[in-house]
């Protein structure tokens, strides 16, 4: 009995602990979903009140709200509490907002510390804010009028002058080096409301490489004090430019037609006039003046031999996949160039592999983004090589030079020297023709001179002339018949060979499809090496049959030349070469997934079908 009672108590304790843990887990889950935020305008005008709003996505006690000490502003009203609850399709949600009315006390930029609130005994903290206070308008020009004004209060429409609406072209730098990035921003300044644009024309930026900055569709307008007046501003176009030559370069003006909405101005107004105001849309041409850029040439002093036009601030890293390999095994040298500058204009770095290595087209992975400071990111280049001979080899360091715009000097970065030990591996039986030359030594075998043995050479006396005998004419006739027969046989063989070449050409597509059928079986089994081997066999075999070139003599260069002679389109030739390079690279690269192999298979079938239609 005592044992059963103890067991019952232990089970009850375990149940209570489980319930407590579940409650704790639910409370943490609930806590993770609570969001408490602060929101206010980033820019306000001196003498104008504005709202500071705290919002939370659940119900809370307003007494638990703790607003921070706000320097530079007076709290003129609030906080006002707004509560919202709704149930949509069984999904319940609730939220609350706490609004304070603030009035700036002086001009400047001020920080508002985070506020806090307690919900279910959990304290939550909002984000902080930074608010810029602008001075009030000074020397605002008198507004022109459109339409008549009666002496006793008639009405008119306010006309927008060049001081009310205009476009400015802001340039981050007006004096730069060649290839040094600088930012051009076209910003709209307006006092009346703008409802649209027409005939927008921006310069074509001759003598520059241009990279447009993506602007969000929901970008917010801001207040800005310019020449003593407060304008509503918005960035309408932003572009990063890389000058391609030195000297004075002028950027043409930008222009557009703005559609401005003007309100009817009453001389004598009542409290009801705001409900009955009328508006008129007018068009105004806005022009941003040309820009003058002074581009300095890159200095010749200290310019390294490895410099190829890179300008910015960069870092260079590299890694080698293996240092001990066997012959016919792939090795990959990965070089990563990172930093900020003209990354898009930098070519692949030259890597010199040992003479006994077969090399392939490098694989490039660009991962960069365009920012207001330049193009930032990484350029990763994978160099694939296959050693064909055993021994110890060295990959020389790769140098990269660039012009540092911050120090106005050239800098050179280098990768380390890599040593590779290659052991003799198994002999490859791959029947696919490799267009890369094999670096194998050729040995000449000497042959001894064979002398004529004259010891047993006897000369007999002539008994009669051979031409006088019947045997001579019989042999002559037989030889003649044999010659005629051989001529006929060789002629027939030549015709048969011509027919065989024609037959191979006609059946090239069917033979390729048969080879691809075997590749599809390896694709289902996810056998990468045999898959790519069969795909390459199909491509090389098809081209050999279609072009009537023996497999042993067929190379990429000969293939390219022959296809051009047969008037095959340049895009199709380039597509074929890229497909061959991709298959050769993937054959020795790390394991590919089925999706990549599926794409290669489809691309091969499509390319062969296109070639079939173009090669006659």
C-alpha cells in the first residue's frame, strides 16, 4: 500500500511538472510572437506638432506603458490609447496603439530612447528613433495666381514656380580617377503635391559604365530644408558611374514633365471651405542642369605589371582542393576576390598550371550587389585541372593588382604557392575523345640495318629470252586481268565508302539518341561519372558522324571551323561549345544533383535536334 501511494504521488508530481513545462513553453511561444514598436516621422519642421506612436500586436494594460525621457521635444498631449480586435475566418487578432503628440523645442537632430511595456509579466522594449528638426520656412516667395481674383474674395489657383518644384542632381564626387565609382542622385523637391510624371528623360551617360541603383517601390518622401524653405523630397533616379576615360566629361541634363495638383485658393475662407475645395492638375517641365566631372588618369608611377584596371578596395583568398592526387584525378583551385569597386569589370585571373596538367574553362560565381558606395561582394573562380603524369608539381602564385582609391596608390595581392604530389593512378579506358593534347613523351625505337647475304648467291647463264616464251605472255595477261579486277574492286569500294559516309550522316541523329538512352539509365541510377561519359560519347559521336570526320581527328577547333563552313549560326555553335565544357567540367567536379543532370540531359537533346535542322 505504501509503495502504491508513493507511486501515485510520484505520478501526480510528474503530471504537474509536465503541465508547468507546457505552460512555460506556451508562454515562451506567446512571448516570441509579441512585437512592440515605435514610429514617428524622421524629419519634422520647427513649430509643427507630430505624432509618436507605440504599437503592440496584443492587448496590454495602458498603465504598464513606460515612455522614455524625450529631450528636445515637449509632450503636448497623450498618450491616447486605441484598441483593436477582430476575428476573420476564425483567426482572432488584437492590437493596441499609444499615441503622443510632440512639439519640437529647437532645431537639430535628436534621439528618442526605446519605450517599454509589460505583458503577462514579460517586459518588452521598442526600437529607438532619430528625428531631425528643420527650421521654419524663410523668405518664401509670393505665390503666383492662375485665373482671376475678384475684389471681394473671388477664387484662384496657386501656380507652382521654379522655386516651388524642381529637380536637383546630387553628385557624391566631381573629381575622380578612371574606373572610380561615384554616385549620381536625381531628387525631386516640391511644395505642392505631385501626382505623376510624363516624358522622363535621363542622360545616356556616355564614357561611363552605368549601374542603376534599385529603388524600392514603397519608398517614403522626406522633408528637407533647402535655401531656407522646407520641401517634400523623393529620390526618383540613382545611378553608380564608372568613368572609362580621363579628362573633363559632361553629363547631359535630365528632364521630365511633372503633373502638379493645385488647390483653389479662397480670399475669404470659412470652416466649411475645406470640404468644398476644388483642385486642378497642371503640367510643368522640370530640368536638372548638366554635370561636369573631372576624371584624372591613373598614375603611371608605381603601376605594377599585373595591373589590369581594377579600382577600389579588395581582398584575395585561395584554396586548393587536394595536394596529393593520382593521375587523371581532378584538382580544383578556388580563388575568391572580394571587396568594393569595379568588380563587374574584372576579368578572370591568369593561373599557370604545370605543363603536364589538362585545364578547362574556369567556373565563375559572381555574388555582388550594387550599393551607394559601389559594387560590393565576391567573385569566386574555380579552376579545374587534371594531372596526366606522376611527380611533384608546383602551382605558381597568382598576383592581382588594383588601385586603392582611399590611399591613391597601387597595391598587389598574391595567392600562396601550392605544391602537388601526383601518384600514378589507374589507366583510364574512357573512349570519349579529349580535345586537350596529351603531354606524353614519344620514344623512337632504333632498327638494326639488315645486310644482304651474298655467300649463297649463284648466277646462272642465260639460256633464252623470257619475252620469247609463252609463259611470259601468260603471266602478262594474268597480271593485266588482276590489275583490271583490282581497279574495279577499288572503284566499287570507293563508292561503298561514299555511301557509308552518307549513311552515317543520315543516321547520326538516331545513333546519338541511342547513346543518350544509355545516359538516361545512368541518370535514373544517379551514376554521375557514367552519365556524363555517355553524354559526351553521344555529342562527340554525333558530330563525328554528322561531319564525316573520324573520331580520332575530331577536336573542338575542327568542329567549330567545320560548323562555320556549313553556315551554322554563331549562337548554336557557342551553345554546343558551352555544353561540351559544362559536361567535361561536371565529369570531374564534385557530385552534382539530379536536377543539374536532368538539365544537362535536356540541353543535350535540344542541342542535337537544333544541329540536325541546321547541318545539311
